[in-house]
């Protein structure tokens, strides 16, 4: 459905409420309330311990149930270990890299199969602060796939 708003109406004005863009609390404050969400599985939890497939679905559920607080009390709590919510979100690291041979030297002295594998290693081990190294650190090293490094 395409809806035309006049130039004097903001996209998220109260008139848009019926379209699912905003929800207005009893105090008149407006919050982002999505009407539709993509089917992406990136689980999040709320402060009450409820879990949702993604942040959009969590916001939608909160808006639909009129559980909005001021400010909205939702956080992206990433799920870890048997589905328990963790209050400090974990960074999601890519699991799959293309099978392309483009040796890339890391600052940790390891030669990775390609830049994607280096970025995955850096993401999974942030304490190592791995970056691409154009120096001599990897001279003579054999290319190791990231799965072999772990």
C-alpha cells in the first residue's frame, strides 16, 4: 500500500500510527513501532527475560502489547549458551568465507587464506587486535585456513 503524505506531515507523525510507523504513549511521546519485520534469525531478549527472533520483532511485540516505557526499555541482548540472554551483547562474527585463495598476512604473524578469514579471526579474538600487515611478519609462513588457527 502506498500512502502519500502532504509536505506538512512528517512521516512519523501521529497520522502514521495506523500505518505502523509509530506508537504514541499516554504522555504523547512517540516510539518507532515497526508493522512488518524481515524473517532474520538474530535472537534478542528483553529486560523481562523474553526472547524474540530479532530486534524488530521485539519492538513490534512491545508496541502491540502496549508495554512501552519512557524511554522504551528494550535492549539487544544477544543469546548465548543454551539460549540464556546475556546483558552484554556479543559481537557476531562471520562463519563462512569464500573459498578464494588470496593470502593475507595478519599482524599476528599468521598468513590467512584471504582477507575474509583474517577479519573472522580478528572478530573472534578481539584481544589479539589482528589487522592486515603489509610488512615482513608472514614471510616464509604457510597459508593457514582460519579453522586450522583455532
